[in-house]
C-alpha cells in the first residue's frame, strides 16, 4: 500500500506513522498464539526485568511466525518507501514487549530513545538504528493499559539536543523538558501498527487493565547505519534521502 503525501509529511513533522489494522488474519493470529503460549508455558517471573530491558520470549526472536509480521504483510514495503532510495539491513529479529497487568512489579520505562544511555547498558554503548516498527498483538486499548507513549515531533528536539548538549557516555536519557512530558498514548487495537523514527522519545507506564499488552517490535537500520550512526543523531533525515528532500522543500 503506497505511502500518501500526507503520511510522508506527517512522518517528517511527528516522526510517527500509524496504520490501523495493517496486520490481519492468520499473520496476526499465529504470532499472537505463539506469544500467548510462551507466556503460559515458558515465562520465568525471575527474568521479568531482563525481559523488560531486552525482550520477552528471547528464544523466539527469529521465529518465522514473528518475522512474518514484518516480512509477509505490508510493513517491509512501507518501510522501503520511507527509506527509498536507500535500502535497509536485513530485518532478522523481533523484540517482544509485554506490559503485564499491575501487581507484576515490572519496571516502568522513562522517556528515552532506544540504544542511547540505556540504564542496562554501558553509557558509552550506542545501539541505535533508523526506525522501529511496532505491531500490537493484544491490549493497548486505553492509555493506562500499558500503552506506548511517544512525543510527536520529539525527533527535532532530540536532534538539537544531540548537537548542542549531549556527550557520549552521559547517563541522562533525554533532556529535562522531554523527560517531563507524558507523551501521546498509542491507543490501539490488535493489528494496529506504529512506525516511529528512531529519534522520537517514548516511554511506557503501568498497565491498569486486566489484560497483558503485547507488542512485537522490529528495529530497522539503513544499510550503512554503522557508518552514519553518530551523524544520524543530529540529522534526522540523513538516512531517509527522499524525505530529506521533502523536509528541505518544506523549510524554504
Ligand atoms: O513496551 C513497549 O512498548 C516499549 C518498550 C520500549 O520502549 C523499549 O523496549 O525500548
């Protein structure tokens, strides 16, 4: 499905693209059942913090039913259109993030961008990428049900922050004015998809609903990301050549 002009502009302005019911039918069902079974049979409560920091169901990260969410529906093509004419590195891993209902003592995640100053990494470790694609498998219907919260347009602020105030190795994840924000909740139904520029700050909070909120995420990197990573922190469109042209045209 083609990206519309207004979706491109929205992605430039907000750093976010939302497609409702983009993943349907057996693609979604197979992935949902797989994670449900893992939660029932393999989930180890002792590992809750490690799962939250990295991924639930880590042994399923390359399972065909999870990778199919990205490769066999419209998502790979959608991402290709955002990065065009650049290409991306192979997407070969899924990350599963579950927000369990209240009472599970699951750590919340403060505003952050992925792979920079992560509390569970060395502050000098950079694990950045180009964009993230999140697919809702269950839950997220209300903002207090463990929904992802993001700061629309926060990629512009973060690029300025990286250019002016940041040094590699510092522990603060975002500047204070970003940290203080609640963000916009991605309230969603199963099958809804969010594509988020890597520089968009986001957080997740408590899940006051009775149902686990389950998302599958795919991290996508421009094929030359290792060479571009540092500069991409200060130039949001470095890895999106066509959007760079559009963004420039908007500012003249
Ligand atoms: O749980 C989520 O949906 C988001 C998790 C997150 O922000 C992260 O894994 O970096």
